C-alpha cells in the first residue's frame, strides 16, 4: 500500500475504547516485566470493594476472571464510558462518568482497593479520601518522557523532565496525601511501528502524544515517517512505566 493509502485507512479506523487489536501485525510493544493485568486480577479477586479510575473502555478490568462484591469504574470520555458499560455492566460493575479533574462522587472511605492503568493525572488527595483505612492503591502509571521519540518527530525537541510523570515526585505527592508507599518499580519498554498507518492510529487514540494531531496537519511528516519505516523496517520509540502500590 502507498503511504497515503495507509494513512487514510488508519484515519478512518474506529479508535474508541482501549483495545489495540487494530495494531496486530503493524506494531509491537515490549511489556513491563511485572504483568499488571495478572496482578490486578489477583487483587480484585481478594477485595470486597474496588474502584478502577480512568478505566477507558473497561478492557483491562474485564480481563479479570472475578470481581469483588462491589466493583465500580470511572471514565471521563463518554464514548469510552459507554463502551465500558456494555462490557462491564453485565458482570455487575457500576460505570460512573467523572469528567477529568472533578472530585470523585463517592463518600470518604468507600473502597478497600483503588486501581488504575495509565491514569491521566493521579489525584492523590481524592484517592486517599475514598480509600478505607488500611486500603490499597495499586496502579501502573505512564512514566516520564514516554514515547518522546515519536512526539518529537512531529513536534520537534521537547523538555525531557516531564515532572508530573516522575515517579519520585508522584510518590512524594502520595505521601503528602497521607499514603504509605509499599512498592515502586519502573521499566523502559521498546515500541516498534511497522507502517505509517499504525502511527496515525495510535496518535488518534493517544491524543496527548501529539496534541491537535490531524492527518491534514501532519501529512508531510507522515510521509517522511513512511519513508523512514520503509528504509529501516520500523520506527522505534520507548514507553516508560511505573508500578506503584500505596496504602492508607
């Protein structure tokens, strides 16, 4: 396929939810060594009440074979929230739409487990508030300068110290909110994009990587990306991840 054919195909693809099956055979991502989905499933099977924040389309939570007696998820983007309802409501979970940055609409000490995979921006004060005494926050966060090589292809040089993603600053904020850090791990993982369509798809889905991305705006850069991939076999970037467990 030509560069324009690949670009236009990806521009028309459905990017709702948090499933990446469209990228099968078109991109690869090394996973962190700890296996978050497996660890999350084990935590959910032992909890009495759990809250998953920024759940996307609910796909990560849905992979758990067992839910606690009370399972609640939040999501701020209506299309994802609707997808999560279709996926999780039949299993007894409650889906609550919470706009990004708003307080959580739950009483103090509501949950013994709060989880999240790639929260947009953790609100430690709210997390600590809704946790029961002795409760646990267990999450995988995006780390600092994640996929910066891809972002810089389109945006030019960017600051390398994205402070709000730094695990040391995150843990300091968690402690300030009254949480105790139980576990903290970091990983840097290789990502390969095997055609330019995969790049278009991911930038439409992860819109914060290149803010205001559009095919029309960046078609010239996409053509350069296509030439790069055809010459080298892939475009390589790296994700950074933090596994964090904190207790109230």
